[in-house]
């Protein structure tokens, strides 16, 4: 003949099961609420559907400071091979000083 489980064990097992389910629901809700924000990046070639290359969020390069008298080729640097990509010219600050950095992708 089978012996019945004591009421204490049944209550304890039920409480553990209920707390486990509650923890799963709370964790699952946090994962759904904490989802990544929608992507707002550029999905087309040249930043827009017209393929003009214009970035409407640009703050440094504006029509006032980019014109034929103030913007254009600054210098020519000879290389020992073919240049495969557009050179990158950037101002970077390290050690408290500003430095002009140039990078070229070549063969």
C-alpha cells in the first residue's frame, strides 16, 4: 500500500514551482522590455535614396564653410604603389595635443 505525501512536502513543492514560474515570467518580461532600439543607420549607398551622398545630420561641414575657395585638394603625397581606396585624413587628439593623421590603403 502506498503512503500519502505529507501536506508540508506538497506545500513546499508547490511554493517552489510557483516561485520558479514567477521568476521565469519576470525574467522573460525584462528581456522583452529591454529590447534593442530600432536601427537608424544608413541602409543605402551614399546615405539617401537619391544617392547624392548628402548627410542631413552633418554639423561640421556646411554649405557656408565648404566651397571652392576654402575646400579642395590640399597636398599631394607620393606613394610607392597604387592607392586602392580614398585616403583618410583626420585630426585626432592624444596626449593633450592635436595631430593630423593620414591613412592610405595600397597594394
